[in-house]
């Protein structure tokens, strides 16, 4: 998924820092592939280098969403 600034639509940004929840979940492998899901929420705070807007990206399992700051 290409991440775009929710203000101007440009895909030109800087990742500033990331926070994560701290839920422990053991990693499960089958035939050398990870089959378990990460239950944690990962939030990456960004700065658009095109328009200067701040926004954040939230990732959880297979979902990725972009929000205005």
C-alpha cells in the first residue's frame, strides 16, 4: 500500500517515530513461515515533506490506515 498524506495527497513524507502496544504473543511457524498474527497496534507519526502536515499511520494485523494529526 502506498502511503499518501491525507492533506495534500503526496507520497513524500518523513517517519518521525513509532509507538506500539505491548501485548505478548508467541510467534508460531509452520513449514518455515510465520502463521501467527501480531496483536499489537503500531502507530507511526509522520511529517509530509510536500505540505508540512502532520499525520499518522496505524497498522494492526493486515490493516493499514492513515489519519490526519
